[in-house]
C-alpha cells in the first residue's frame, strides 16, 4: 500500500469486531513505532500491551471513562503509550535543552504513535487514540514506573465500521510561506 493511500484511509474507529489480533501484527506495529525519529535518538517511547480478556475488561471499566469504554468495548487490544521523562529534550546534566522540556518526550511519542497507527492501517487494522483516561489507575494496574509519563491508550482491532473521511483544512488555511 502506498503511504499516501494509508494516510488517507486511516480513521479513528469507535467500533470493533470481537476478533483477536495476531501477536505478530502487534509486534510489527510496535516495530513501526520504534522506527520513528526521536530527540538525539533517545528512544524513550514505551508500550504496555493489554490483550488478555480478563485484564481488558477490568482495565476498560476501571481506567477509562464511560464514553471511551463504549468507544473501545470490543477492541481486543489496548496499548498504553508512555515515555521516559527527563531524557528527550534534556542535556546530559539533566537540564532542559529548551523551554519545552518533557514536551519533546510527548512530541517524540506522537511520532512513534503515528507510525504505529499508520502501520495498523496498512495491515488492515483499526485504531483509536484515547487521551481521556485515569493515569493513576493505569499506573497502579499495570505497575508502570514513575519515570514513565502515561500519554495515551490506543485501541487496536478489526474495525466494524467505515466512517467517511472527515473534512480536512487546506494547505492555504494552515501554512504560512515566507
């Protein structure tokens, strides 16, 4: 599949078939994330993959608000994306390289997540990135260390809907050329 086609086909999917995703495909998706660039090649992205039915049920009901529980109720995989804080965007002495500080960790993780959702699309899978979640409950349930900042929960599965492509702004609306 051509990159442009993958980019145009990707959608945020809120309804999934209740079918498992092959572990090898999950690994391919995470590998695509690993290939993304990062600040000074710091590679601070981390992924916590939930695919056991029991843990999925508990996680969804405990760590997500009702509307996100509904959005991913049949998704057979959830991936919690995090990054190691105070590395990306920081000097060796621990001081921030500029005013964004850990904002660079979020930026890098966004690049990694984008690669992952595009790879999922290429593999015929669907995703939904959810930012509204309970950080404390996630950290406790998955035993995520305090040096990792929890950013998003990504639902992954076989989509059960094909929504229309949302309208996008034009280049003229978002770019200034000098």
